[in-house]
């Protein structure tokens, strides 16, 4: 093959691969297309030159951009893309040293890997934005299916299917374009190896010099090895994840109260109806963020006064959640298991174990009937066994005939009224009741949000039809940070109001309510530097119930003070069991 000067469009019929097809053996159709392309370049030399330079520049931008692309949205700034990637220099040297065919293969594979790295960087951006952590290569693929289900529930199945198909096509296109870009660059270097070698050596010298002197542009080092760091971090994360599986399995087998006899579990709550309630996304930001706190704090103060008028007192503190922005089940399991369950692997390990959950402790005594109210569950739920629930009511078993409110299958007020009708209000029970309730109206995208109606007007839920139709549209709120914050705060006010009004209306001298948030809302609402803290409150009429936790130094009322105690969420189970008279008897599996 004869060489032509690099940069001459007439020597590059779009790709070296085409120019090297032997005319005698090439398929007739391909030869015709190559001939047509060459004829077009001859007829339109200026247009061909513009196209050649455009494709070349785009190829360089794609490859270099992929090598320096950060994995944080906040880092998407111009100075991040003015760096000199050391991996590009090493890659250029490697390609120059290879024969033609191996060079093409290595270039194509390198392009696909760059495409894969770009996808991982984008996943990291999304996961940090929504869950406050990086994407985990080992554990998080299943969450993508959950994300599709969330989109289907929030914006319709057609939107979810369209988004999934579009995403697959975009990823396929990214891989293809990135591979073509790297092959094109390698072909250009091969056409003038002397100039390419000289350029590579100069770039290497500049990179080493910038690295040694620590040259920076707006605080960012010019000499970059972002891709190498990213690959090392991914490898480290995979290694740590695999190690954690074995270590956590051993941790889960040890249980401070695992061998405690039934008669020594929560003796100080015998005869009480105990209700554990999680409010979706109820985080510290709802109470302390200046943009959301005024309305939420007013609701908490109003509810505290209303409960006091009904004879109830409350104490409140903070728990640091094991999750952020989503994956509510991790917060539930951490609270009730006493273990730090911060990823799906740990969750699966715990759910398959005999570790004593706080709710199962009540079942183990034989002194309580145990029930779960789960409006967010729409399929089989094997976790029922771990949580020790005799009976679980899912989204289809509470008689609701009204509209969905985006992801939430029913308003919290209806779920609580159904709980009262089906279980808490029963007069034929010979045991007190222990309940776990998951309230979902404050689940993102916080549009539309239900409104309180008269408790006697709830019926089968049809009363919510007009409220749902008149509410905000999820598509209008989900990408707007200011509106998301406003609607999120309203949803928390609604959920707290529904729960406290239920307690005012139906609570008895023997009712003990424990309620808390499962995690903070996503960073678009809570802010990029928000803590993982969530409020937790215990409410009761019997003063002895709250006397048992006096040593906790929690704040009076439903709103924890800024300096109220902060505990890890995983410590709550043992503190609660101990406060109410349980005797530790460790088991080691």
C-alpha cells in the first residue's frame, strides 16, 4: 500500500479498510459503493475535505473526551476536558508498534472499552445523583430493572419501554461510534508513522513535564490518568464487594438477642399495640432545609399539639440511614435487623438468615399477632418470613379502587384506614397487635400528591379520582429541582398528617407508635452535601413507655432538635430491645 500525506482527504476514502479491499476479490456491491464514494469526492472535493476534517475532529473529540470524562455531574466543567490523558499517549504508542490487522483489532476493542467506560461514568453520575454512591459493577445491575419499573409506575409502561429500547440503542450506537473513531485515528497515524511517532513523543514529554511540575488548569492537573484511576477503582470495588460477602455473612450469624428466650423479649411492652411505620424519603432535610422546613416544621408542631390534646406524648431523635435517595428496603432491613445493610448483597444475605429482626422478636414471644401493611408490594414478598409477620396486606388486598398517585399505589390515609378496618380495629382479637406499615405517598417523583379527605369519606378510594386528576404531572416535576423540593415537602406534610390523625382518631391507651424515615430524598432535593440522617419518633399515651427511653435524651415532640442524639440506624434494634426489658443472649449461628 502506498502512503499519502496525513490530512489529505483524497487519500482517505472514509476509512482505510475500504481502500484496502482488493478489487478482484471484493463483493461487487462493495466495489460499486467504494467507486461511487471516490467519484463523489472527485466531483465535490471541497465538501469531501470538510467531511474528512469533521469526522476526524469528531473522532478525536470522542476518544479524548471519553478518556477524561469525570463520573460526577458537578465535575462536568471545561477544565476537565483540557487535560492531556496519559492513556492516549500509551495507546498511540501501542498502535504504532502493531502490524495493520492487529492494530485494527486492538483499536476497535479499545473503542468498545472506552464506550463501556463512558457508560459506567454515566451510571456513576446517575447513582450519585439519586442514591449518593457510585454504581457497583457486581451488585447493581438488578436495580436497573427496578428503575424501569419505577418509570413504568410513575409515567406509564409505554414510556418505560420506550426509554429502555432507546437506552439500548444509544449504548449500541456509542460502542459502534467509539470503535469506528479509534480505528479511524489509528489508520491516520499509520499513514504517516513518522509524524505520528514524533507527535506521540512530544505529547509524552509534555505529559511527564506537566506531571513533574504539577501544572494545573483552574485547580485540575493538566497531566491526566483519569481512565487508569477509574479502572483501578472499579477493580478495587469489585474486590472489596467479593470480600464483603464473606465478612458480612459471618457478622450476620452473630446476634446479641439471637438466643434470648421468648419470655425475655420486650417484656415491658406486653399488652401494647406496637406500630412500626416507615415514611418514604422522610429525611433530615425536610426539617432543616430552609426551602422545605417551614411547612414541614409547622406540620410537626401542629401534629404534636393535636396529639398532646388527645393524650399522647412523643420523643424524637435522629438515625443515620444505610441508604440515600432510594433503595428503601435497605433502610427498613437495617433498622429492624440491627445490621448495616447498605447494598443488595447484604440484603439478600440478611433475608436468607435466621437473624432476629425487631418485628420478629414480637412474633417469637407468642404474645402478639403480627401484621404488615405494604401498599408498595405488588408481587410475592418472601421477606415476610424474616420480618416475622403472620399476615401481610399488599397493594391488592386492601380494597382500594381509586387511582394510583404516580409510583404510590394508594394514598397513605387510605392505607391507614384499611389497617384500622382490617386489623387494628378488630374487637375479636385475643392478643395485642404488632404491625409494620410502609407509607408510600412521599415516594418520588412527588406528583401528583394526595390530599386529606374526611376519614368517613374514604370508602373504596374513589374519592381520590378528582384529586389525582387535578394534581401536578410527574413529567413536569421530576426534572425541576425547585418544584421537586416544593412538592416533596408537601408530600411529607401529607404523610405525617395522615399518620398522626390516624393515631388521634384510633389510638388507645395501649397504642405505641414508632415512626421514622427510611432515607433522605435524592440530592436534587436534599442537596449534594446533605447528611444521611432521618427523624425517628416514639409516641404513646402511657407515660411508662416514654420513661423507658428517658436516658436516650431525645427531644420532646415530633421534631427532633438539631443537636438531638444521632445514632447509626443499625443500632436502633438493640437499643429498643434493651430499653423495653429484653435480656441479651447471644447466638453465633
